[in-house]
C-alpha cells in the first residue's frame, strides 16, 4: 500500500488541496481507508494523523459504510437548503422507496447526506458515486436515477456482485 500511496502523491503532490483526491483514490482502490493508510498519508503530507482522520470522518464519501452500487449523496449545507434541497430529498426518497441512511433491497442505491460537495453556488447538488449533479430539481432526480438504472443494466453480471465503487 505504501507504494500505491507514493504513486498517488507523485501524481497529486502534497499540497493541502491534494489530500482529498489522494484519499478518494485510496478509498476507490481498497474500499476503505484504514489506519495504516491514514498514518502513512499524514506522514507524507507532514500533517497529523488526526487531521487525516478528521477529513475521512467528515466527508461521507470517504467513510466505510454499507451502501449500494450507486451512492447518492445530497448536500445538506445552508446554500443547498435555500435552493430547494427538501424537494429533492423527498423526490429521492419517494422514487427509491428508502430514507437517507438506507440501501434499496436490491442493493442498487443508497441515500446519504453530504456535508458539502463544493458547488455551493449551484445547489441543490448531489453526488452520485463520483459524479456531481448541480441545480437538481425533482424532475432531474428521475433522469439521474434512470441513467443509473441504464448503467446498471449494461453492467456485466459478474461486476454487479463486486464492490459498489467498482462502477459509476
């Protein structure tokens, strides 16, 4: 794992703004960011392990949780709230038949909250796996879910049994 992290740091660097992309790639490759990885990343970035842990625990897309193939994260900042987040939340819950923090019975979708997805001027925003959707409306929710369904249907059966982050 050290060699992989070294390669990621060679690609992204050790500036503060490279921390999240490095952690995202570790999560994508290993499905979890373990304590060894957090310590090694902290050492390479010359920051405390508590800082790395703080980032991992703050951003839901970096935490290890039970989730579906398509992890839909709705931004819950005040900006997205003012832009109509509640209508989007209701539509997601209605269309998928689950509440936030749950996974659909077929394992395709999970709904999670995100503390921020970084597009506050374009809310409400959702993150589906690693793809950001902005200015989301209830109508747009239908289109996004249908697009995910099409991707899932075109995924080979052997890949459907893999880790949820294997396909976006």
